[in-house]
């Protein structure tokens, strides 16, 4: 499950780094699901996995925002970029 919508024009060119991080996020999601299916899930491990996933998602968001800024950023003065990469 990708954080970036494939039809968003500004993101057609994703860096290999962003794709690698997204791949790792998907792996962590699978690990979380496997852990949750266990009869007695390890809550400490789940916490670690969720924290790591959140850290990676934040990293992807920062990389995407940097990509937007390099591409010229939001078009209107004072506009902000939302979490999904679209202008507000």
C-alpha cells in the first residue's frame, strides 16, 4: 500500500529511496499483521513496529515535501501542502 497516489502528477518520478522506504513500510505492515494474528501478541514488539512504521512514513512525507519544494512548491503565496501532497 503506497503512501503516494499513483495518479498525482508531481509524483510520477519517485526516487528509488522513497520506493525503498515504502517497500519497508509494507514489510512492517505485514509483520504487524502476523504479530496480531498470534494467540498472544507481543505488545512491546507491536509498539516497536508501529513506531518504526510511523518514523518511516514521516521520512517519506519529508522527502516528498522536499521534492515539491524543488519542483517549485505550492503555486499560491501562503498556501500550504497537505499530508497528501495537494495544495490547500
